[in-house]
């Protein structure tokens, strides 16, 4: 294994580079590991979320009243759809408790208030699910810049070395230039996958957003059916 690394030209360039270039490469390595970890985490978590929401929607499609919604919420305890349904039922209960005449009905103002609070709930959930995605976007943007910084630093270092040796022979220039360009290469290796991951996960996030909106829509339909004024 040691022989394999020692004979690899890229590894040799990294080994021969100065401390600043190694520091830049270390940052790029950290960003790359973080991006791949985020991708794996989101794929696993969102796959579970989508399955849970799909199952909850299946239950709600056969629901006839809010008792069925309570049952669905209890069945999906400690899940995203269970949390959403519990919060929505809590909002509805709060509004119904304010009915002074004891009628279990919502007027137009209360209906708009319920819709507004549910929209806020959905927005907060989507924002929570969006966590860590900015890291992918930032990595895609600063990866090439870090690589460019390392390259410029390496070129300056190479030219200083050339001036000290007082020779511009290709055998003298080439190693320093190659060492300088290695950071740009790794910057692109980090940035391109990071941007692909960002747009891919953004698309998957829209699917989650659509699913929770469908869940909210079904809940509101049941509320309107049971508690709207005739």
C-alpha cells in the first residue's frame, strides 16, 4: 500500500507541495467528505419520510371525520406526518375552544387563521428539511476558488524557487507548476459533485414539500367538511 502511494504521481505532487497547498487540500478534503455525508444522510432520511407521508396519506384518503385523523396521528407517532397532523389538530382545537356559543363551526376569519397557521407550519418543516443543503451550494462555489488560491500560491512559490535556482529549464519549472495546479484539480473534483448533489437534493426537497402540502390539503378538506358553516 505504501509503495502504491509512493509511486502515484498525484500523491508525489501532494507530498512535495508546501504547507499552504496541503492546508488547502485538507480543507477541500473536508468539504468533499461533508458533501458526500450530507447526500447519503438526506437520501436515507427522505426515503423514510416519503414512505411515512405516503402511508399517512393513504389513511387520510379513507378518513371520514377528525376522529380518523386523530387515529392516523396516533398511528404515526414520532414521524413527520404524525407531527404535522398533531400540530394541525392542536390548531383546530384551539380555534374551536374559542367558540363562545358552543357551536363546533369555523367562520371565515377562523378558517383563514387556520390556513395561515398551517402554511407557517409547512414552511417551518420545509426549512428544517433544507438543513445542510447550503453546505453543498457553498462547497460548489468556493471549491474552485480555494483551488485557484492554492494554484496562485503554488505558482508564486514555484517562481521564487526558479529565481533562487536561476534556471528556467523545463525540468526545473514543471514540478513546481504541477504542484500548483493540483489544488485547482481537487477544487473542481469537490465543486462539480457538490453542485450536482445540491440540485438533485433540491429536486427531492420539492417532492417532500409537495407531499406535505397534499397532507395539509387532505386535512383541510376534512375540516371544511366537518366544521365549516353551512
